[in-house]
C-alpha cells in the first residue's frame, strides 16, 4: 500500500488519516500537525524520510509561483532540510492545475445565483493561489485581492492582476524572508478568529482562498456568501453554516468527511504515480483527468436531515 504523509506546522487537532482506493490502488493519506513547531516538523520529516512514498509540506509553502516567477520562502526551507529520499511537494502543482478549474465550475453550477448577487470575489491571498486568482479575473469577476490585508495587515486592497503582480514583485523579496508565523497562522493561532476587513467580506459574493485565512478574519454574518476553499474539517463546515454561508465549494476531494490540503492531495498523486519524484503540471493534469477530480459543491442552507447541509456535486 502506498503511503503519503503531510507534515504540517498547523494544529494537531486537525490530524486525519484515511485509506482510499485511487485507480485501483489503496493509498494511505495521513496528516500530522506539529502545533506551529517547525523543528518538530523537521525531525518528523527526518524520521519518515525514505519510509513513505511522498511528503506534503503542510501549513506552509516552500514558495510561490506568480505569473511564472518563483519566490522562495526562505523561513520554511530549514524545515525540510533533512529530506533526502522521499519526494516532497507543497501543493503548488495542484494550486495551478486543479484549483484554477473552480471559477468555471461555479459558473456551471450556480452561475445564476452568483450573477443575481454580483460577480464579485475576494481572494484572500492571490499570490498564494495565482491560478485561482487569474481564473476569476479571466472570467470577468470584479476582484479584490487581499494579500496586503491578510498577509501583511496593511489596509490596502488590490483590484487587478496587474496590481497583484506589481505588489508581489515589490514585496515578495522582503516578505519571503520574514518569519513564516508573521504572515500565516500556525499552531493554535489557526483556531482563533478576529473579525477584520469586514467591508470586503460584505462586498464580495464569493470569498476564495486558504481556509485558515478566510476563518481568521471572517465576520459573524456571511449570509448568502459562496466560499471557495479546501482543507475543511466538519467543524469548519459547521462554522460556515452557522455564519449563513449559502454554498461551500471545496477544490480538493472530500474524503471521510474532510477535504485535505493541496499539499496532501498532491503528495497522494505523487505516491500513486510511483515515479519517486514530484510530478510536472502536465502529469498532474493527466492524473486529475483520469481520477475525475473536480470541485465539490455543498448547499449549506439546504437541510439534509443529518448535518444541516447537502452535497450537490461530488468528485
């Protein structure tokens, strides 16, 4: 049996392991959190290196690809210094292959609903999800990219891809050298919510991006909103439902009640391939097509009689 492990600096409360059958092969998918401790994560990588088929980098990114340019996150690099044998991915491949299909999926499934409320999207961090950010822009959505607000706590909204690229080119060389916990919630911080930037949540019809960023600053009232994200636990889904979210779209498959992060799912595909190395974007796209992966849409306002929401479209 193949085994893919995501070692995350996120909360251990979100740990999960499942066994699934993909393309006729059983694969164990496991997420291990270290509660914000990068050194503990590094030692766990060292312990498992060569013993599992693929690693995912959870709760952090090795870098970001913005319009074809790679920016290394230098504060994360030491965490993976012991990895010598097992292929390692941070989910960037899926962010630029699978996630960019989500806006077209929305148009197909709930386009009339979105049009009735205004085709407006808040992407919490466009630099982290360039494929998703670009796809919304290309479909003609009115956009706000919250990189400066959500990442650096600066009250400046970015309204175009051009502006996002300019901001990234100016700030990423600096931001990439900051301590990672300054720009992303880790450990117990992932469980805390401090409402902020409420006018942008209120303005948007669609709120898209990393689940931790969305939850970290979301207001109490998100009535009628559409959330596009992943890495959702049942508790996350319930929090969105209580806030009044109408539709939840997860860009990665829901397995045993949980949508895993892009790093975990990309590691699973690397393990499944048996190639012993990260997959190219064309290779990932080919596997995604073979598996029939697509976003999943849940109507959180439609009572199912069991959990207060109903799945409308499955992978």
